[in-house]
C-alpha cells in the first residue's frame, strides 16, 4: 500500500488511517482497477491492498459500534 509520500505503507500506518482516508484509498483502488491500462498482475496487487483496507474499515467500524454501547445501572447494555 502506498502512503502519501509514495512509499510503501506499514501496518502501523494503516492503523493510524481515519475511516475517511481508508475509504478514499478504496476509491483510488477502484479507479485503478477500472482502468484499462492496469496489468493483470497489478490488478491482483491492488485487489489485495483493497481487501486489506476493507478489513481495516470493518475493524474500525466494529470498534466504534462497541464504544457506542453503554452499560446501564442494571448491568445491561444500552445504545446512546
């Protein structure tokens, strides 16, 4: 995965991405995959990057959903 400076992103860089940045990265990958100029090998590489970003997005959304649940005084979960 490429970072803004054009270098390969490390996993720690991915963890620091916001959801908006991750979705932007997914949009860029989709544009590349839709291009007729991309080679088959490059399309597999981009697909893998996209799947990694999608996994990251799902994990971040899951964390947010868990934070949105509160335990009330009866020990039950409630949304806020």
